[in-house]
């Protein structure tokens, strides 16, 4: 909130009064990096040294050092706000770029999931087709299993017949020799 009237005049006089005192303490630097002309640069704040004081017990106490006010507070505040504006613009730009990147990543992920969905639908359809084909072949497979069992029993019968014929042959040879 800006001060008006008597308050503004009082604040103005307060901000100008230390300016003369601080101008003697702070050296004036060369030109600004922005090319606006010379401005006051405080290399280190001047501290007015104070003598330690003693209290009633005879113990030394420290007193606060008073720093003089900068002469061009308005310029410094304007410069600070400009730099803060640039900083915040940079932060907001970076955040916007992050959100754009995240949005693009979400879109790509969504596309990949849609592709995977299509692939899984195709796989499901092909599996259903294979199951239907297997079901249609099942009677033939059952017949093959029955034939295999019959061949197996026929094979066993052939082995038994072969063994019996060998026994008969051995008996016949025995009878012939007699």
C-alpha cells in the first residue's frame, strides 16, 4: 500500500536523510551491466563499530551494529523486482515445458496401450479360432486314439501268436526227430 500526503513526505525525508551519510561510506562503482549508466554498488555494508558497554554488574554487553541505508532503494527495488520477474518467468516456462513433455509422454503411452489392446484383441481372436479348430478336430483325435488302442491290442495279439507259433514249430521239430 503506498503512503500518501504527510506520511509520504515523512518517508521520503527519512529515505533521503541517510543517503548523504551512506554516500560517504559506500563507493560509487562503474557502469551497470545493463548499460543504464552508473549506479551505486555496495561491496560490503559499512558497519559502524560500537564500543562494548558494561552493565551494572560490570559485565560487557554487545550492542547491535547499525547499517546505513542504501541511497537508491527505489532503483534497487526496481532492479530486484525485474530480476525476480525474469526468474519467475523462467521457472514458469520450465514448469510449462515439463507439463508439455508430460502431456506428450501421456499421449505416447496412450497410443502404445491402444496398440497393445489391438494386439491382445488379435491374439484373443486367433486363440478363439484355434480353440474352435481344435474342437472341430476332437472327434478325429478321439478316433485316432481308439485306432491306436486297437493297434496296440492287435500288436499284443500278434506277439502272442508269434510266441505260440514258435512253440508249435519247436514241438513239430521235436516230433520229426523222433
